[in-house]
C-alpha cells in the first residue's frame, strides 16, 4: 500500500496571460512536470489496490464494488449493488421530463400585500403539522403578538406562519416586503398609505446581518404597533440567523407522508387518497428525503393521475425528477443566493458522499480555488479560513452528519461523516455539473488531477469514482480529458486511478469499457497496456475467458519483445491480474482456463504459475494466521466435488516442479504449515491436499523433505503439526472432512 503523504498546498494562480485556454486542462495543477522522475511514489500491489477500491468507493457503488471486486473466494453476491439495475439506469437515463412545477420559496403569496382569503383556505385544506407544536406556537403568538419562527427553507415555515395567523383569526393577512430589515420592522407594520389595516402580518426569510442582528428592542417596538392595531406578526428566518436577546421558536417540518396524505385528501377525497397512498411509486417516494413542497407537488400529480390526466410513468419518475430539479436549482441560483463556495461544497460532497466531513470541506475549498481561477484567471484565489457553519452547509445540501469508522491501513478509525439524505443525489449532481455546466470543466478536471495525486487512498479512490460517473454520462469527454491523461502519466498513482476509474465506470454500466481495455492491451503504449492489464483483474470476472485470452496475448508479446526483462513490472502486473481473477466470483471458470492452457508455451506457463502462487499467499481478512483462501477453496471443492478439487492440486504440482516457481511455492507451503499449527480447519484441509500433490517419487521426496526439515517461527523447534502432516502425506488421497 502506498505511504500516505500530506497533500500539497494549492498553488497560487499564474500571472495574467500565462493560463491555458479555458477548454484545455492545466498540466501543472495535478499532472507530472516533464522533468520529474518517472516514479515519485511507491507502487502498490493489485491486491492492496483492490482492497482500497472496495473500502473507499462511495456508497452508491460500494455494494456493487464489494460484490464485483470481492466476490468468489472473498464472499459477496455478484449480482448485488446498483450495477445493471434500475438505480444506475434511472439516474443516468431518467428524468429531464418536467412532470410538475416545483413551488419556489414564497410561492402562493405575493412578495408584499394582502394574502387572498381563497389562498388561505386552500392552504388550510391541505395543511399538515404537529398539532401540539402548532398549539404551543399559537399560545405564544397570542400572548406576545409577535413570533419569531426559525426553520430551514422549504420546510413549510411560511405556510405555518400563515396558518397560525388564520387560526388566531388575525385577518386579513399582509406579507411584508422582502427587503424589510430589523431596524425598519416596526415602521413597515404601518403599511402603505391608503392600504387597509391588517390584523395579521408575516415577514418571510428575514436575514439580519451579523453587525445588525434582530434585537429584543426591535420586537418591543413592533409589539407596540401591533397592540395599537390589535394585530399579530410572525417572522420566519433561517436557523443560526443573527439574533440578540431574542428566543426564536423552532419549526419542525411535518413528515412527508403526512403532507402527502393531507394534500391528497384535499384534492381527491378520502377513498381515492387511500388508493393512491398504496401505490408502489408512492411507497418508494416516501422512503426518500423529500421536502414538503415536493410532497405537495407529488399530491397534485397523483390527483391528475387519478383522473387519467397523466401516465403512470410520470408518477414513477417523480422522485428522481424532483431531485434533478433541486440540483438544477442549486447551480442556477445567483451568487447572492448561493455562493460559489457553497456550490463547490456540493460538488465535493457528491464526490466524497459518505466520507469524512473535514476531508470533504478541505477539498471543496481546493475546488473553490480552481473555480475562482476559471471565473477570473487574473485574480488570486481567496478562501476564507473561518465563517462556515457546518449545520447550514449540510442543511443546504440536504445532507446529514453521522459517526462511523473509516477503513485505513492502520485499521478502522472513527470519523464524523457527511452524506446526502438521498443516496442518488451524488450521481445526479455530478451528471448535472458535467453536462449542464461545461464551463466548470477546466476547474473540475484540475481538481480531479490534484485528487489523483493525493497521498490518501480514500481521496484517490473518490477521484476515480467521480470520473466513473462522468464517464457514464459522457464517455468520450471523460476519456479524452481525464482518464487517458491519467493512463499515460509517468506517475504510478495516476495510472492506478485510471485503472479504478475504468473499473468503476464498468460497474455503473458505462458501455464499451472492455473494448477500451482490449484495444489498450493490444496497443504499443506500455503504460496503456499496464492500465488495461490491471483493470482486467478487476472486471475480468464477468468475461473470464476473454480476459484470460487477453492476458495470454499480452504475456506472449512481452516475452517476444523483451525476452531479457520477463520479470519486469508488466510481467508482475499480468500475474497479479491472474491472481485477482482466481480469487474472484468466476474462480472456477478461471481455474479451468488456466489448467487448460498450462502447457501452451513458456510465457503462458509462467503467467499461470506466477498468478496461482500469488493467489495462494492471501488469507481471510488478510490476517497473518487466517485461512488461506485457495486452501479453503480446495477443501470445499473436495467435499462437494467441485472442479477445484482437481485443478488446485494440478497447479500446485506444476508450481512445485517448475524451476522458476518452486522456491516461492515451497515458501507458501511452509507458511500454510505454520498456520495449520494454529488452526485445526487449516490442518485438515492441508492434510487432504498434500497426498494429492504426490504422483512421482520426486514430488514425494520434495514434500517429505519440507516437512522433516522446516523450523518453527523465528528459529524455534519444528511445529508439532509436521509429524501429523507427514503421516497424511503417506496416505492415499481422501476427501477432506
């Protein structure tokens, strides 16, 4: 596993006039400099790289990654996850059809002026809330005449304010202009000249500045005006708004199921509403994290569906379309409404969904710098050190914070993580930013290149998973702008990220990835061949015969082109890909293919034996004394008559008798004996295997010598299990217990 390194600090913007064109990636922001050494970081084995990929892939891919890349001898359902299912297909192919109009903040009432009675009546018919909360708020409003209501946007806080005034009988209701400040609050209650006096007032989305907070004195002045008119006021604002000696009441939104049921009953009646609520798409909708405005819009759509105005497909697509509309709303918002730094955080959260919050925030600021450079290359990017509010950020992103261990090379470490409440959000958001806002591509590409060169496996894996989503959306651009530059990079890390990006792209259903690997494996570029060989080890289990054929072709070409360097880097990578395939969900098919071609030629034989011996090194959980995976595979096959009962001994005999493989094979057998001394299950399995490795006197003598002469660990006396294994060696092969 590569050694973690501290991330390099962001580089300052170049002088004006030296930046590349907007559509060109910037090599200095993440790629290697031409004069740098070939390798600045340490290579990583295919096995540990696969482990990092499984441990750190995002949750939208994680189940599928574990199944695809950790199946077979490692356990897992190869059909699980999102790959090939409706989840990926719907996210990337669905949506874009407007089936409803999403209500914006403050919709349903004018920016200022009297709220029509008909509007209040309609809101009342479909209103849902915690009635105990409403009663408490109503009592405080009646006593104080002014109520400050704190709640997130799009949680129904404006509707709640109107309903409180209506239930109190404070009619008519007038909304105050949106630019009302804390200082001008009392004056605005007087109304415009000639305007009829209102008993109910509502001020939505008050945003007091930190240097001009809403004070108790402002409320006292307003209260005097209200008392004079026997009137009432409700003010709504965001959580964490600037308040001084003012206690705001917290507004908690009603459950989506309550809003939907109330809205449906108001529009269709009790019986029809009951039928609609039982529909499978409605059940799926309620399992997601939807806002009250989306529930209300869904109710309108269901009412139209009940009368035959819209098709069933529109109902099924509604949840995803509402998510797409939310994402579009984020990126289309003006800078004054949603800052560029917040948009950068949304993109970073999409890439690091379910990852540590601190890491996401750190890297979102790096993206923010790149976005600033895109907007104005002559300006030095600036990132405020303080001033962000975690709660507000997550609330805006419709995300949550939670504690969970994170896998590291030193073991699990507890982390505070952040994740979207809707697991589809990351895929939808990345698709939108890549295809809907191409001006952001230069900054996004520079950011991804920096991530690919990071010292943390989690960061590099998320760079790969992000590019996989982009490739699923637009494969030609992702290949040309990101994956191919990584694949041809001098840096080992970047080539490895290219491998993971291709594997995860295939996982989420991107077409033609095997065709890319076939072409690269047959091509002349050694780096592209390296990437293709590594990727075969991850995705080849789906087409093991084709993958093995490609690997055989590559190793034959290697032996022809560089006969003096057949132990070089590419040869090791070829063997490690065979190793991963042997331990994959297609283990039996891979084993059959290896045995069938074992005697083809020297190159293929070396590839087969190197891959097999490498696979024999691995144990369950990578524990030092865990059950060897290949030995456990053989034991199960011997018990139930699987092909590994003959295939594993065949390859073992070939490895022990081959001059290029025998030393490593004997060393692994010694390790298995030491494990057997600690595990009865391993001893039984090894006792069943050893007699099957003897077909000649030479083979018998080799194993007999191993067991009679091997010492214990650290030069201790021979383990006691060797005597029992010697006894088993002289017996006829029998099925293991």
